[in-house]
């Protein structure tokens, strides 16, 4: 569902996303967790450079590229940023140099060097992956930050490709299951705030790392500001699970008339909506 295109490639017209629309006189709001898996990776591995990347306020992929290519952030090219972004997500999904070569159109040897540079820049990412793999081989399962288990019996298969797949699945499970549970807790928290504050917000769906809601137009600013504050909040996890998050989680919010017809919400330093009037006019025009 999250891969549905916003526009038709041939005609340029709004495509199927526009069919998922808000009710009459209501605004459709999509709140997307920004780089949730990579932030969860930082939480799991506690790599100082990766934590700094999120806490510094810098563009994550430029920051990564500056370490991988050993260049100042301001000197990073668009291509170098894309390569760094691809490597980061391949780490999460268990990919390697051969997959990177396919994605960025570079020789395998070049991509192996990129992975080596990434490993030098973020050593604790790879030491954490190795610990997860050892745990899977020893116990036959992986465990998320919130205690969920995924049993991976194929790690003991005589077929080596099955073993490697189980290791990839297990490592990916730790990150994605943890990110999913964080979002589920966020939705539960949102439901509570919605009721207490009397926002009248309808929680419609989740799409990958995003939450879709609708609300009355006159209450839109308050709903957007509540989403911005409530969804990425993590302080309560320390009491519930003993988890003290070392990186902030953030959400990017869009609002409009449908899943395919949205404007970016802009905020001041206190989380107040700056362009609420513009969005309201956009919604009113349909």
C-alpha cells in the first residue's frame, strides 16, 4: 500500500492514492515516522557516530556520506548522498555490496570498498549484527527490544543459503519489529490524547511507518500539533520496558484532502503549525 504512486508516470495526473480521501468537510492527515528503522538501528547498536548523526540535526545521509567518503558535509554530492543512503538501508535489510552494485550502478569492487568504509565509520553497527547472528545460531530465535521472538529454525539447516536467509531475517526482525511496536504504542498514546483532549480525530490506518487520520477542518491545527508531539514521544518506555532511547524519533506530517493530495505541515521551534491557514484553504478548495 505504501508503494502506491502519487502520480501516474505517463499522464502526470494524480493516481490511485487520491481514492483514499477524507470525509466531507474533514482534513486527511498523514504522519510519517522519519527513518524509523535507522533510528532503531542506532538504538540497538549504540554506535556513537550513528547516534551523533541523529542528535546533531544534520542531514543523516550527508553525515553518513561525509564519513564514508572522508569529505566535509558541504562537499558531498547528490550521488554520494544517495550511495550512503542505499548502504544504510541495505544494512537494515541484510543486503551487501552486490545489491548495492545493482542499485547504484557501480562496480562490485567499488561497492565493497564503500561497505568497508561504512564499517570503519560505524563499527558498532557490525559488531551488533554479529552479536545478533551469534544469538540466533545459539538460541534459534531473534528477540526484539520489546521482547517479541521470531523463531528461525532454518539457521540450523544443512543448506547454507537457508542459514544466511535466517540470519538476515532475524537481524531485520529485531529492527523492524521494534520499530513496529514503537508505532503501536504511539497509536495507543494518540488514542488516549484524542479522547482526553476531545479532538474528534478518526484514526484511519497505518501505512508502513506512517499513521493516517482525519479530523474536522476547524480542529486541524490542534490535531496536527498533537500528532507532532504524541507520536515520537518515547519517555514512557523507560518505565514500561526499561528502554531509554538514545536518539529522538521524529514525524513528518502532511495534510490535505486525500492520501494523494497533501501539503507539508511546517512548524516553529515549539511544535506549532506555521502554515495551518494555507493548508485549510488548500483543503477547502478540494
